[in-house]
C-alpha cells in the first residue's frame, strides 16, 4: 500500500507497537548475504522490520540480496549496474549494446581509470528510481552508499547506516601496500571515500552500530556528534544458542572472512595456525568465506604447507553456520578493525570459546580479556593451543 493510498483512507493492519506501519525503501549497492557483512545486515534488518509489521522494499544492485522467504512484507527491486566485477570476468569491458545511459559510461570510465564506481553510480540510479516513485515510501534507508545521488530530494526522508568509515579500510590497505605503484593504486581505488565524507557531513541523521564507529565517523568523516546515533546489531539467540548434542571437533578453529584484505587479518590467523600446529598437529582452521587463489592468505598457506589444514566454506545456510560454530573448540575474530563484529556475538551466543583482537569495536562486543573472551592486539601472530 502506498503512502498516497493510506492518505486516501485505505485500511491496513497496525505495526507491532500499534502505530501506522511504514513503507521503507532499503538501499544497498551490494547485497550478497554470503559475502560481506552489509549483505547479512540487509537480509536480517529487512526481515525483522517486516516482523514488526512494516513493509520493506530492498532496492539493490549486483550481487543482488537474497532475502528471507515467507515474509510477504519484504520484496526486492533490482536496480542493475553493469556488474563490472562479476566472476569469472572481473574488470570486464562491456559490449556496446550493454550501455544504457551516461551513468553506465561513467561507471566504465571510473573502472578504466582504477577507481571504484559503484557507490556513486548506484546512488545516481537510486535517486532517479526513487523520484519516479515519489509518495510511495515513508522513509529511505541507505546502507552506506553515501553517494552524491542521495543528496537533495529523493522523494522521502533519508537516513543512512554507516557501519564504519571506509577510510579505515583505506589506511590499512595503504599500510600494507608495498611500493609506490601499489600505494597509488590503493589511493585511486578508494577515491570514492572523499565523496562519502562530503555526503555524510550533509546528512541530517546517521545510524551506526557501535560507540567506536560513532567516534570514527565523527573523527574521520567530520559528521557532527549530535547527528550520529548508535543502534547495536544483535545476534539471533533463538538460532545461535548452545547445543550440547553437536560434537566438538578436536582442534577445530572457526572464523569468518568475507575478503582477503588487511582489515580482516586472516593472514595473521593463518600464520598463528602454523605455529600452533607445531605442538598441536590436530589444529585446523575452517574459514567461512571464499578461498583465495592469490594474495597474502594463499601465499601464507603455501609457505607453511597448510593446504590440508585450512578449509573454506561458502554459501552455507544459517543452520549449517551455527552448527559449524558449535563444533569448534575456539572461534576467532582476527580482524585489525571491526565496526561491530557480528561473528563475535554469534560465537558467544553459542557458548563457543572466543579468541578475538581488540581492533575497533570488538571489545564492545566481546568484553574483557579473561572474562568473556581471550583478547589479543590486532596483528598478533601469537601461538595459542586449540584446547
């Protein structure tokens, strides 16, 4: 039901709190729930808003969100990009008949010059789409696109969630870069963060997921402190809960890593595993994520001969994920920085012992070292026994 229909007096069921239900446009320029925390956030947020009685229309680009079925109040509208980074042909050059308008040309030109175009080009397409549907939505919720297209009138009040400033990722990538050419490439790729700074400063309201991220948004993006509001993420404790019937696999270490980037710290965990296996040969690592074929993690696995001791799983269901975490002797969060760390919260909810770094907001989630988890400084390559 549209906002206009409601004004005309058409009846509708109230939301869970008795108020009028909202029609929400939830924007996500990347929404794959099996690769990256933002996709997980969109999937679960849309479902829970629907459970509260609201109608949520997720508007996203490739990889498209996979939303929970069985919720008639949740729908997906595809707003396609040129999908320039798709597998198996990332950084592809589109055919002439694929171009639809000047936004497509801008997307390709930015990629050709080493930049990352998707936050900008998605925001431009989203504004165009939303303006054609003026009056249909009560609120537009942007999931960290922060593109120029979201400035001005988008047909409804706008709020955005910033999980953490991407300037943090940029600095960690620069710190890890070897040689001036690699550093220049990183700076060009992350050029979109200048846009995100400008847009964030002009937004009337920003949501974030932790106190640490709130301070980073103020410090890195220059957003006024009174505009930033913390809404913590929560683990589904009906799903992530202890289950003694699930056998613990000796030596099993479980972690989640959406990408082989410095921020996630997976290479440090792989190196620590090599040391642990010297005294505990049964120690092995299961990574929820895609196996890298090149880069620091692949190189470390080859260097230490860990091909048979590190497994990667992707595309698993929630039930499979929770049983995997339950089966571990220890769950690890090796990230150099996290704006929240849902994997830490989920591991703790299952009762699985947690080893985590103190990067970013992780201590807000995991608690104090020796009380609720074992905590180590980010980047630590220390040995720990798996049992």
